[in-house]
C-alpha cells in the first residue's frame, strides 16, 4: 500500500509485549511463514463449522491468541497487531487452534460474538458468491473411478 512500509516479524516492535514469553519453539518450528513472516488463519465458528473470515498472524499474534483466549491478528494494511472486537465489540473467543498438515495455514475455531466482517455481515463471505458451476455428484460419467 502507498505510504505503508513493509515490515517483517523481527522488525515489528510496536505493540509487542516485552515481558511475554515467545511462541513455543516446538510450535514455531512447525510453521511455514510466507515471505512477510505471516501465516493464513482461517476463522471458523466452533459449533456450526461456518467459515467466518481469513486473517493473518505472525508468531507473536499466534502466541497472543494461544495464551489469551482472544484472537489477535497482524494487520497488513495498518502494520500493527489487532485483537478482534476491541473497537467493534464483535469479539472472537478461542476454542481451539490447529495447524494444517503443511504448516502454512491455521484453523482458528472461535465463539463469534456479533459480525465477523468489518462490513457488518456475519461472515466475510456473505453475499459474495461468485456463481461457480455446481458439481452433480461424486463421480460423473467419464471421471476416473478410485482404486
């Protein structure tokens, strides 16, 4: 973005908790961060399975989320940490956090209070369907059958 400086996790000192311990090295070693030091965090309502949003976390945001009971993200546009709901009141309470098989995505299961999207909709995907062709079954004629 214009006017925004790029920063990496090691240069993110604003808003850091100096007295907090770092992310568990056993967890950190399993993460595959992108070039900006971030990992995608898919947020899902814990009891319905509804996908609410996608956010980004670095190691500090993940540490805060794992240890505080509230979800914290790294804002790529504002270049700062933000805890979901602190300004809107639409809080996300952590129920579980899982790392995918490749280590490059997190599944954050939450109790969502209020809208998850900054636009005010329940999810960031409400009303945004792209009109994909829907498949008609497990196997169509001509599809290879599993062995």
